[in-house]
């Protein structure tokens, strides 16, 4: 198992609380699943797994209210399958009749240091060092499979690899109970993924993330 650390930042973030049905309201800090997605945006292969175990908050928690234009419909799976089969199809949405304004309660001016372990998937016999070197090379060059984001895809994240000898910024000194937070989705049954939660606590700006197996459904 190999340990990696990234510093990520951005002007806005929204780690949406699942209990909010229509309006987007963010958790106070980044969730483990959002941190995992940043590592996977830099390197993802079927042979590897990322396990986030610590999130450090580097900037004070600030909020902003925004109203945004969204669409209420999604492109149907049947339309996508038909287009893939035929090689063509109408996969667009007419924005005007579908557009609606929604309020959001977002984080602003965020920065985090996220720690994760890289391991091989069950049954994989490839050398772990190959993927560790691949991730290090890509992270140092700023390369990614897709643009990392802070909860919502429109909130792009800047990232940099933290090396052991780098001078590190101190987390904020705040301690608070964060309540039940989404850990990640359980894909034991891929057709019906289930959310798992953990009781999060920030101690002097640091959230220790328990193993996924200890999270509750």
C-alpha cells in the first residue's frame, strides 16, 4: 500500500448533503467520496483502489448563497443506448422550456490537504509500484483523466502533489462536530448502490476518515 497526499483548492465548492432534495446545500467540509474522485481524476484503472483516510482543512470555512440556472430533465438511458447502437441520435436538451433557477448554499475560497492510500484491487497480480510511479508522474505534471472538481463539476479544483520534504501549511485551528457525513457509495449491488455514512468530527482542522467497512448504511 502506498500513501499519497494532494493539496486542492478552488474559489467555490459544494459537497451536497443528500438529505436536501431540491436546493443544493454543502457539507461544511469536503467528503471522502469527493476526495477519492480527485485522486481518480488523476489516475484511475480497474486494477487499483483509492482509500482516503485523512482530510485537512487549510482555509476557514466560509459560505456564499448563489442562484443558478439548471435543467430539470436528464437525457434518457434508452436514447443513449439507441444512439450508441445506430451511431447517431438526438442527445441534446432544449434548455429554455427546461430551465429553472435553484438556490445553493456553497463553500467559497476552499483549500484542503487530502491523504489517500493506493492499493491493488482484489485478484490483481500486477506490481503496485507501476501504478504508484504512474500517479506520481501524472500528478507532478498536472495531468488528469478529467478535470478534478470540488463536489460539482463546474467548481474546478487546482491540485498539486505534496512530497514528504515539502513545507506544509498548517490546518485551521477549529474543532467542531460535523454530524453524519456521506462516506461513499456501496457498489456491492451495482444496480442499486447504497450510501454509507460516518459520524464526522473535525479536530484542529483535521478529519480522520474511518475505513469504509466501519461506515453505516
